[in-house]
């Protein structure tokens, strides 16, 4: 497996694919008119998506295992956005906290080693009417030297369907998997 030192990347001021307004609109549309209250961004990096959704009315939380990324995210906002250095497995909310209406996993899923455990945990954090949105490159659209940042669509769909009702579609040369609880 291709290992990446995320702290080192962020310390070098590498900021990955920026969030577009079109993408933010797409996440909002996924809730199909439901109240948009809580959002969890898994692998939030420097926090751009959390800030964008905060400005759309969400109460947002961003988690990332990179201390450098979390430090940058915190430095870029004065808004009440909660950032925590954690991955989905170490993220621990208080029992009184609400579940999330929207969970995003943007350009992160390919790097998750235990995808089965990841999806179980995401399902536990999702509101009964909530949406898990996984945006990821596909191996079929990715050069050989970057296959480690992409997923196999059939394998991913099969895995997601074990836990969620899932639909998928192309979005900006990526695949957006939209998942709701069974």
C-alpha cells in the first residue's frame, strides 16, 4: 500500500483539489429539502468544505488525522466550526450529541485501510434520514502511477450496498456515491 505522510504534505502547503461552488450545491441538494443542521467532514484537510457548508447554514465538524491540516483549518476560520485531530475510528462524540444529517468523505475513501469498519462507523454516526456522500476518483479514470488514490467502482458499490441504499453518478471526473441508511 502506498503510504502518504499527510502532516509532511500539509507542512509543505500542499492543498488538494479545492471545493467548487458546484460541489457545495451538490451536497446541499443531496438532502432534498430536509433541514440541514449537522455535517461531519471525514478527512477535512484544511477545512474548506466545512467552511463552505457552515456558510450555507450547517453546524459543521471536521476531522482529520493530520495535526498540520487541523492547525491550518483552525487558523483559516473565526467561525464556530469544530475541528478535531482524529480519524473516524478515534472520533468520539459526546453521547448527547446529535447524529449527522450529512457526512462527507471527499477524496479520502481510497486511503481507508479497513473500509468495512469505516462504513459501519459512518452508519452509526448518520441520522436516520441522513446522507453519506463519498466523492472519489475511479481507477478506470486514473493514471497507473496514481491508482492508490482511486477505487474500483464495482467493488466499492458492492461494499456500500452491504450497509446502505446507494446510488452513484459521475461528478467532475470523479464518482459521487450517495448513501442512505437501510
